[in-house]
C-alpha cells in the first residue's frame, strides 16, 4: 500500500505478450519463488521476487534471461494503485473457478462475479482456499488482467479514457509514453476488435537453497521445470509470429 515508487519485493510477475495485428494476448505468470539469476547476481541464483529489491530493471532482466526475450515496456503497481485502477474503470467482471470466501471482504461464486477494486484485490491475493494454492492464485490474477483488457476495450471506456487516465494518475509506473497509450486507444476505437487472451503459468518443484540476497541461509525456492519454460517460449513465439493455435 502507499506510494508506488518505493522499491520492494515483486510479488506478482506477469508478462503480457501482445500482437496488435492478430489481437492476441498471452499472459505468462512466473512464480515469485522461481529460482533464477539476473545481472545483479553475477550468475548466482535468487528468488524472482527478490529481484524487485534491486529495481524494476532487475525484475525485467530476470524474465528476459529466463525466456530469452526482450521486454519492451513495463507497468508496475501496488495494492493501492490496483484498487484505484479497478474503481476508476467502474469495476470488472471476473470468472471464478471456485466458490470461496475472503473474510470480511466478499464471498465469490463459481462463475462470473462483478467486483470493485477492493474485492478484485482480495480475489487476486487469495490462495489458501484452493487445492492448487499459488497456481490458482496466478490464474486468478491473470483473469483480473483479462477482465481489465475487456473493460478497457469497450467503446464507453475508450471514449472517456482521458478522464480515466487522470483518475489513476500516480497509481502506477510505466515506461510506455502517453503518446503510445493514446495511439493504442485510437487503434482500438478505429476497429473495436475483440481481443483473445490466453494465460499460462510455468511450473517447478519446491526445494531449499541459498540465494544471492541472503547468502548462508537456505530459503524456500521453486526449481524451474524447464519443460514448462520451453512450452512458454513456444507460446510466446506463436503470439509474435501471429500463427493461430
């Protein structure tokens, strides 16, 4: 909570691979405890979440090295910004795979749920209600992003995008310019295309190991399942290449 500029662990790390010609989006979630390296570590591995301590560039670098890609833009936000953005959009409609309750916020029904900012945050944070734990949470986080994309692509939202952007000013940080955002809005207004959003989470197995940030102490980490990383790489290239699945 609070100001978005403070450096902190990056709890949620989601890549969005976007093809504006085919209108396809891949959301790729990497578990925060993934055991990876980035330039600041000199080859020593660390938790992905710890990369955030060294700044957003370190988080980007870790994902670029893991997937062999170049990340062109980033968007960074915290809980406060998340709530502000969802509320500025007038709420979102998400699909839940389960009936579950987050006390004292909300009971979510299996199926579609209309959520405000605080309810969406609780939906995106919950993990203990699910047998798949963190992996279902990642799926729910990407479902929130899908719902935001759907809401932002609607004509009513696009016509008022300037006032929405003004309402959420200071709620997030991004390397994308106002001109680039305006260009995307203009493109969407011109064709009002429907976007296809696919999500995927890479897997791994639990273990304990030393990390770059805390040498001499064994911490819980997730050793990557590189078969799922290769699957993710293939999905990325499909979006880049524009080939239909």
